[in-house]
C-alpha cells in the first residue's frame, strides 16, 4: 500500500498524478486525508474525495508515504502530529518517503534527510534542513524521493513507480501515457 496524504491546500496536480500513475502501474495507492474529513480542498479550490482518513490508515501495510506540496498544504501536513510520527518511523525503518514541491521541507523539519541529497521547489532550498540540495528535477537517495514542483508531477510519479515496480514497469506506464 502507498499512502498519498492530503491536507487543506494541497497541490492537486501532484497528489492526483501520483495516485493515477501508481494505480496504472498496478500499485495499491490511496489518498489519505489528515483533516478529519473525507473531502479535502486543494490549493486551487478543487475538492477531492480521499479514500480514507488518517485515523483509519494501517501504516504497518504501507510501503511508501507520499507528500504532495502546495501551500498551505505542505505546512498543514508538517503540523500533523500523527503524520510526523509515521514519517519518523518510516525513516528509522528505511521505508520509502516521497515529497514534491514544498513538501520536502517536511522531511527537513523532521530531520529525516540529514546527509541525503534532496530537491525542493526552487528558492526553498533553505528548508532542506540537513540535506544536500541537488537542484535536480527529481532526486532519489536511498529511501528518499523528492521532486521540484507541479510541472514535474509526471516525472516524479513515474519515479515512484520505478522505485516500487522497477524500470520496466515505469517504461511501460510512461509509454502508455505517451510520456517522452
């Protein structure tokens, strides 16, 4: 299971592209609301129905936490105590943590990217606390996958597929999407 987390003000294209592409690859990917409500509104006013509430998520069966950006979405995710605990647990267990746009700041704030290469929305590099900013569009360093922003949502999502299912499946999904 892969959980993509939604807070009020999340970046819609980043969350929904990740969910769509992961599902196309045959992954079990669910949208998880941290708001206490199943309907979450993104930063551009688009309401999205989550698959489950954070309180109902089983992180023992989860292999990856995905954090979309957007503001104030990333800030709202950062402030969620239960998610903070899961992020730290995943980091200590070496399980995958993925964040795009402003959301890598969450990984920096929780000190789970110390010494790792990571990327973030350009101009926000100071929020990669403890990390080595890569400046790349998408960066993978061990169990950490980070991406720069909305226009790179497809590249980021395909990298998530590659991390879970391998390059062959990534290439098949990319071809089906006409991704070049």
